[in-house]
C-alpha cells in the first residue's frame, strides 16, 4: 500500500498503479520496418507512428511468424522531430507504455493497441 504525505501534491497515476500492483512499462529492441510518418489528427494534435520488427525466441512447439511488429507512436513534438530522422532497417531501443487509442470513424468505433514512446535510441544504423 502506498502511504502519501498529505502535504505533497497528489500523483493519482502513481497511486492507482502502485496500490494495484500494476506496471505498464515496455522495452523493445527491433529493426524499423515502416518509416516514421507524421499526421495531424482531427483534434489538431500531431502524431508520429512507425513500426519495428521484433524477433520472437525460438520455440519448437509453435509454428508461424517468428516476428512481432508493434506500432510505435508519440504525440510529443521533440520526439516527432527526432524519429523522423530514423530510416527503415535501423535497429532501435524503445521504452514506453501500452496505450489503447479509441476513435469514432465512418465504420463505427475503432481502437488500436500501440506503444506510446517515452525514449528511443539507435542501437545500430541501417547499412547502405
């Protein structure tokens, strides 16, 4: 249980997650498979999104794809400017949190599960 000094400002996110034992923290290292693209949302916010391929560990019990391809996003202007410089084929290290984004479109309510990026650093530059 989290015990808080009443004189300190309340951080409700910290209280909720620590009280429940939850942790929403993502660390992935993978190769960029889709170039970063920036678009403006109807709200006026700008969003950068891109994908990376992350190899799965070998598991002889399973067949099928051996790669996951999470979508990475950021709404932060400094991050948007930074990741636009990355190229397909570069290997990056990303930290962030899982976020479900929900919106209403012409075909009804839609949602997607993405990694909202906090940090991104190059591990290895693309060759060529």
